């Protein structure tokens, strides 16, 4: 147990996204819609 916790924590790298990835995710989030009706949940993609 001592060997596991005595190690120095590793540093994290910050991920960088390309502009194409950002625009794809933004377009997806604009077209995705969730509607609740009574006890039902409907998910749809607006094209």
C-alpha cells in the first residue's frame, strides 16, 4: 500500500480542440432536443 500512495501524482495535459470539432459539437447541441411529457422522455434531432 505504501508503494502506491508514495508516488508523485502525474501531471495532466490540457486537451486542445480544433475549430472543426467545436463547430460540430455546437451544431449537434443546437439540433438535439429533449421533451418530457407525463412520464415519458422524447429525444429528437432536428434536421
